[in-house]
């Protein structure tokens, strides 16, 4: 499973924003933004917005799997400590989120300016 980010920055009325598009195997799966008034305290550019996007995807996938399990078993509620296991997609998303704590590599993300240069 290949998870990539396409990032961009833009000015807003009260500061600036970072936007990211997440693709899995070249299919667009999620868009998100992070808005800032003054500056960010990221280790590298776009780190926060990429982590936010992955957190949202992880939450969505976890909720989908929880609902699927409840439907299959006929349960209305699950125990508080119930964990999703055995999902390749969820494992890949969590692994990529953990990788964001490390300094970036060339294949971790690209900006929309890179795409413009390719045209």
C-alpha cells in the first residue's frame, strides 16, 4: 500500500494554511487543512497537516470497522477497550503516521509546485 501526500500552502485572511491531499495507490482518499495565524512549530514543513490527515483517516477506518463488526455480530455496543486488529489498511496508516515523526525523505511528500514543474 503506497500512501503519498500532495501538499500546498496558501495565504488566508488571518494568516496562512497548509493543505494536504492523501492518496493511496494513486487514488485520492482524503483532503485536509491546518490553519495558522503566525507560525508553526513543526520539525519540517507540512508535518502537522499530514499527521492530522492520517489521524482523521485512522479514525474513519476504525469507525468503519467497528460498525462492520457490530453489524456482523448483532451487537449495539462494544467494550471500551475493544481494539481493531488485523486490518492491513489501518496498520499501513498507523505506520505512515509514525514515520512522520522522523525527518522527511524525498518520497514522503511532494508539493504542488513539484507537480507544476512536471507539466
